[in-house]
């Protein structure tokens, strides 16, 4: 009987050991089956240059605001729709209402430039790719801006005017308003203004107020800082630290609180939800590659088909937002001609 009990105890122990070994093996198998994280694909210098072409010639502070806001594409869409729904708000009242919104300071700052905000909304594929690149390749994006400014300067399209001052700090080209209280947004064709034509961003929609046909640059109306300058997200709170390749907000390096592009491989590409007003975090830039040459008109379908046509941007809708901060100031005349890509005249 004693031998039998010992044999049974030994059998139980062997069974437990075998079960443990099998469980451990299964666990190891499951662990080994988990794929290693995929590193984000890096965009080439040429792709980044194409990406920043629509904004590289803007004043530094405006470029800073756009780069920061591009990391929050859902808020960009929401803010542009909100602006369209409140065309009667102007001046101090508009600034106060914008101040109460839960948007990123950069998005709030862009409400002073409705055509710029509309462009980011209408070209959401481009905006999202810009935000993606800024989060994951910040230094490369800054370098791309400087490369494009050098190209525009060599082509004779970037120089000091009555509206802006272009200076060099070492090898860095700095663009600032000629009058610190009035900001002019350059109007140009981003695919022609840099000398050698660039490939058009897929599905690019030319928005009135920032686009003109032809290779030259023009200045329309100026935006007075006025009331907006008194808010913590206003114009004078933004700038660049070109030496450290950083956007500056309130004298510190801007840090985006958006999680949209922090790890783009873990987020679904669900731009449709953002388009429909759902602040979906599952959103990443699409259509990275270079598009067709400039001689081939770009389509308007893009990555977000069905929306770019969902409300044509009208020039007079921007004029309805004009009196933000002491009114507009007359700018220089147009130096380029032609209409939009895909037809239609300017304004």
C-alpha cells in the first residue's frame, strides 16, 4: 500500500511538471508569434519638399501655426466648419468666441486666416500628411522649408516687398511681415513658384485667397493683428527656432498634444469619420508618392473622395470673415494669371 501511494504521488508530480512545460511552450509560441513593431516609413527629401511647397513662402509665424495645426486634422475640419457657420462674428467678438473653443492654440490662431484654414480642410490628405511628417520627421520638414525658399529665391519669386521682409541669417532664409501689425498671406501656385515645376499633390484643390495661376507671387489683402493679438494663441506667440529646427509657441518649443500621428502604424486610416465631424483618432495621411506632372491636371477626388466637392469655397465667404482685427489692408496687385487647376477663374 505504501509503494502504491508513492507511485501515485510520483505520477501526479510528473503530470503537473508535464502540464507546466506544455503551458510554457504554448506561451513561448504565442509570444514569438507577435510581430515586431514596424518602424514608420520615412518620406524622402523630394516628397517633403513637395509637401511643404504650399506653405514654404509664408511668413515664419504662419508656417509655425500651420505645422502645429496639421497635427490636429480633426480640429482643423471642425474649426473651418465652425467659421462657415458663424460668418457674422468679427473683431473682438470673434476672438472671444474662438477663445472658448477646445481647439489647439495653433488651430485657434488660424481662424484669423480663413483661406489658410479652408485650404487645410479642403486638402485634408495633404494636411494629414504634413502633420504626420512634422511629428515623425520634424528636422527634415524644417530643412525642406529652407530648400524650397532657396529655390523660390533663385527663381526670383521670394524677395522683400511692401508686404514682407525676406532676410538671411547665415544660410537660413527668414520671412516676416514688413509691418509687424499686418500680415499678408502670399498667393501663388505651389507647383510653379519654385522654378522647375513640381508634381501636383494628388487631388489638390486650389482654394481662393491663397492660390493664383502662373509662376509668380501676389499679395491680396492684409490681416491686421488687432484684437487677435491680445489672446494667448495670437500671432506674436508663434515663431521658429531655425537653429534647433523647432516651432516656438510662447517662447518654448511647441509640443503637440495630438495623438493622431504619434504612432501612425497603430491607427486606422479613417479620414471619413473626421470629414463627418467625428473626431476619430484613427487617422493618418494618405497618398504619399509624387503625383502626375504639373502639365496633367490634378483630380479633385483625392484620398477623401466625395467631400472636396461638398461645398465649393467661395471667395465672398472669405470676405465675410474679413474684419477680424481692424479690417483688411490693400496689398499688391496680381502678377500671375490663369485659373485654377481643373478650370475656373480666380475669384
